C-alpha cells in the first residue's frame, strides 16, 4: 500500500502545481437520502478490523470544489485505478465478500476504500468521502466512492476513468455511508428514470 500512496501523493502534487484553469466539473445535484438502512456485511467486518474508520464525524462537511481539489480528486481516482489489478473476493480470498485495503489487487469496494483513505489523508473531510453501493444495468452489485462537494455529488469508480456527477452514470444508487457517522448507512432516494430492475 505504501507504493500506491507514494505514487498517488507524487502525482497529485504535480497536478496541484498546474496553473490556472477550470475544475472541469459541471455542477450536479446532491443525492437525497431517506433514512438509516442496513450496513453491508463486508463493511461491518471491515469496521471490526479498522474501528477508527467507522466512527462519528464531527461535522457533515462538503468539499469546496476548487481547481486544486478537482485535480486532486481526479488524480487519486486515476492513480488507484491504474495501480490496483481488479480481482474478485472469490479469486483473492475464496469467499464472496471481504472489504480490505488493496496493495496490488482488489475488487470494487477495495478500490473505493483506498481512494477514500488517500483523499482523507490529503485533507478532504471524512464526512465528504462516502462508500456507496449501486446496482449496475446488468443487475450486478457494485461499490463506488461518492465525494460530496459544494457543486454536488461526484463518483469515483474503478470501472470508469472519469470522475462523473452521480446523475451522469447509469447506476441505480441504493445506499451509502452516513456523512455524520461512517459506521452507519443511509438509503438513497434515486428517483431518476433509469431502465433497471426492481430492487428487493
């Protein structure tokens, strides 16, 4: 993990030194949540191993989406996506679900956890970095990292090199970590008109 951290830190520093320009992001609405829901089993187990990452947040902050913050978010997304080889938990651990920090390989939630860790280490508030569970158009479950900003919510995804407004993806959003407590989860009211199957 230290090699990934070093690579991300160096690359992010290069981008932060870039001169004037726009963020490259278009404003997006924030996700609406409807109240507490079940915590994914994998995250529950992860919290037992890393209890300090699953505590109450002091405030529900958002990121001020400056040019520098946008560059940092994009670079962390790119660096983690290109540094970690995608493999399933069955392939790596022989079980369906294990949430862990990846070193050289990982599945979707592992990518999201590392991005969350790197961005928090870079100074972005933990309450603005939320692991989010979605359903893909083919019906498969998936996890991404949502970054809450003053210009809306953006998604960092290991299946897409772009950082997109959540409304510009074709996922159905199911639940995410609470911005007030990283060990609690909230249901998402995704009322966009998407051609997806019903969720049980």
